[in-house]
C-alpha cells in the first residue's frame, strides 16, 4: 500500500530536519538559537490555532500549559531518569522524547480539567478561566519547592536540537492539519462558524471544543519540554500572561484558522523579537499597538487572501 | 474573636474596592456584552491620578476635603479615559464578532500597561509610595483597633453605590441604560441614542474604577503600573460570582471575594491567595454559571 501524499511529505520533512540537524554544528550559534526559538513558536502557534482559530474558542492560558509540560519533562530527565538509568546515551535519544510526550500528556490532562467546566459556556468565559488558570499554575510553581519554587529550576540537560524542534513542529502541523481534514475534524470548523447550528445538526459541540483544547494543550506541553531542554533553566515568571499573549498575537497575525499564515507569523514574530531586543521597553508597546491596529483594520489576519469561489468572512 | 472581627473589617474594606471595579465590568457587559479588559488599567490610572494630585497640591496635612477633591479628580479623569477608550477602540468595532472586540480590549489593556511602565511616556516601572489621603486615626473598641482609613473605604463605597443606584433607577439616562441592556435594538427604536448611552456607561464604570484605584492606593500605599491586573481579574470574578450584568450582584460578589481572600490570607494557605479567586470562578461556572443573583438566559435561534 502506498501511503497517502501527506504522510510522504511528513516523512520527507522529518528526514530534512534530521539532515540539517546533523550539520547544525556549523551554523552560527546565535542563528541556531533564533531558529530553535522559531521552531518552538511554530509548535505553540499551530496548537493554539486549533483552539483559537479553527474551533473559535479563546484561550489565554497557553503559557500555562507550556509550563506544565516544561516542568514535567525537565523533572523527568533531570531527576527521575538518571536515578533509574544512570548517565547513559539513552538519555538523549529515548528518555528525552519520552519525557516530551509525558509532559504533553500531563498538560493535556490539565487541559481536560480546565476545559471541561469552562467550555460549556460561551467564549469570553474561557478567556478569563484560562487566564486565571495560567496565574494559578504560576503561583503553584512558585510555591513548589520540589521544582525550585520562585528561584527556578536549573541544571536541565540541553538535549533540544534542530531535529527535535523541527520534528515536533512538523508533527504538530501535520496532526492539526490532518485532524481538520478528517471527517471528524470538519466539526471543529462547524463549531467555530455557528455553534447553535452545528448543535442542531447533531454535533456534540462541547466534545469538539474539549478535543481541540486537549490536542492544543498536549502540543503546548511538548513545546514547553523543548523550551526547557533548550534553555537549561526554567522560571515560573517566564510563563506569564505576556507569553500567552505573544502566542495569541502570532495566531491572530497569521489569520486565525490558517495553517501556513500562522507558521509564517510565528517565524516572523520570533525574528521581530530579536530585532526589537535593543528596544526592550518598546517591544510590548509595539505588540499591543499591532494587536489593536490589526483588529481595527484586518481582523482576518495579515496573511489572509480570500480563496477563489469561497466567500471570505 | 478580636482577630476575626479585624479580618472581617479588612475583608469588607478590600471587598468594597473589588465591588467598585466589578460594577464597571458588569455595566459594560450589560450594554455591550463583552469583557472590558482595559478596565483594570483604568483602575491603575485612577490611583496614579490620585498620586499626582496629592503631589501637586502638597497638602500640609491630609484633610477630609482634600481627600474628597483628589477622589473626585481621579473619578473625572478616569471617566474621560473610559470614554476615550470606548470612542477610539471599541466604537469602530460595534458590529463585529465578540472575539474581535475581546482581543482589542486585551490590546488596549496591554498598551496602557506598557505605556505606563515606560520611563519616557509613562510613570516608569518602579513602585511609588502613596501619601496619606484622609486624616487617619486609630479607634479603640475594647480589644479591637480600627483605623479610620479602613472604615473610610466601605463608607465611600456605600455613598458611591447610593449615587449609582439613583442614576440607574431614578434618572432618564439610567432608564435608557437599563433599556439598552435589556434589548439594544428595541431601545434604539424608541429613540434612545445608543452610542451616547454606551459612552455614558463607560464614563460611569470608569469613574467607579478610578475611585476604587484611589481607595486601594490609600490602603495599600504602593502603586505601580501593573497593580491593576490582579484586582481587576478578581473584580471580574466577583462580577461573574454575582451574576454578570447584575449591579447588586457585582457589589455582593466583590464583598464576598474580598472576605474569602482576607480569611485565606490569615491561614497557612496565604501564598495561594491569588489563586483562590480563580478556584471560586471555576466552581461558579461549574455549579451556577448564571451567578448568585443572575438569571440564566436560554439562547433563542
């Protein structure tokens, strides 16, 4: 049996990621760092796009889910795994990816706990609940001595490489894309378009919203794990409201519910952050102005052109 | 027992401030059906206006009249700011989806916060000490020590609530406000100028937030550009707790949140005090999504 085209593409992209990763030693360290950051942003933005873009819900807690994944996988690789296995080569190639998945799973579990009560209600409530959830996670992490509390968690092995980052990004985009193009996945867009109508058509809207939320928070957790093993250091204040907003801006800039637009926006904004680094104080001013002006003039996103034969909204 | 009474008063004092902010959220939600995220920053601006006014006037010693002047000034400036935000950011989006307005509101909130944090355009990121507003005295009731400042907050709040009640229930504008929140289309059909009433609602809500800002700064005398976020969020929770769109509900919710938070602070869980409000929010959404005093609306197609 010949695998479908999209799966061939997935495998090809993974191979390319591995190939580039093999030569990553020759790339300028600063550029590599920016590229890795951009890749993690793609994971975050694509997963949030499933919730905020395609399903039409509004989550402001993506940084919170990222924190859950980051701390989980960091704890697994730094304390649990060496205790069980000792220092082996296995750590980088087996334990690290497993810890990423574990972080994602725990994050997804938290996603169910947060999503189930709030997703029964209309849009704005979810925004507030997820915002509050992000704050709760931060407070809990700051008070948890086992993970370093407010001082942060140090000494995390830096396993994250181009292969893992772009591999995860590819898998994320692939999963979100194929989920939405499946028979089941059409329901997400239906919920976004008109919740009442899709309920009348017999779709279980709450079920769809929670599914989107769970898949989204799973990948946010994976991104958190990648981030932890990239920086080697975690601090609860790094997962604040500002971080969530950053991801939201990526999704909005790329056009909510556009795969490629959001990827471009994720890369673009990560690069923009680097450019604006020297204007540190003005970065958030630029961000917020960007957000307001976009909403007033192009609420459909920068990279959205109406397709032929399809009515744009 | 003494400690209990002391905490009770602290809680009511804090809760009154939450109530003042929550009223703004609830009123705006009543007429426009969206959460005005920038409201918490209007609250922050309120306390800065108070700070500037106190610096400028250089009172020899805090007097009751001076305090009231500062409070009124902060309310006026915040009312103007509220109307300005509404005209510039929300009015062009009048018939767009809720999500668009919500994102804009978050943008406005971030913009105000970051401008305020900026050294050049704003107040700078460092906290500032808030000078005493009213003449303060310690009162002794048996074992119980009360400061007049703590009593001032609920008293001023009650006064403002009485004025608000009068505006909403006894004036033509207030009647128009209630009509608008009941049914916007029908209100405009009977000749109510919706845009004017919406602006008025923003002015009213923002002035209450301004008063809340000054009172908050009086009790917790250190102000910084990010001070609005947490009280703002908790006040929003208070509005949902009381039933969003419901004025007495917002006041009740505010006081309840303030009490719960103060009593939690007194226990071993004190480091989690910021998380409590959100736990309440999630519980409310689970068990009584319409809030304590609200009525659940069924969406008709």
